C-alpha cells in the first residue's frame, strides 16, 4: 500500500511531532519547509519562542509518528521518501511494508 502526502500533510506531521516533544498543542508550532542545497529537505520550526531546524531524517520520523499515532500504522513498517518539485512542491511517498506476503 502507498500513502501520498502533500506539503500540508508534511507540515502537519512536523507540527504534531514537535508538539509531542515539547508537550504543547500542534497549533502552537510554526513550520517552514525548505530545500537546502547540501542538506536536502529541512524544516525550520518555531515553538514557545524557540527555533529549531529539522533535517530530512527528522521529517521522515515526524511522518512515521503521525501515521502511527493517528492511523495506527506501525512506524517500523513504513518507508518514507521525501521529494521536491517545482510543480508539486514538497511531497512524501510512504510505502507500507507488510510481513504478511
């Protein structure tokens, strides 16, 4: 099974991820996704007056946590691929890997 995330889905995942870590509401987190020349896809966050930069693996972890907490998918069974294009901006393709095959 494949799940596709658009830019807003990724931003929502990062908001929830930071909110869980900081024990706050996701609505209190601001996120800007960026394409960094040497780091790949990154996210700048602002929460409780503090800024942080998340690297690509952090964003992948955020998507996995979101899918686990809100859709009961097993995080270890997800393969998340982030991408950027001028047309679609930031997207994620998530493969759900099952051991039942």
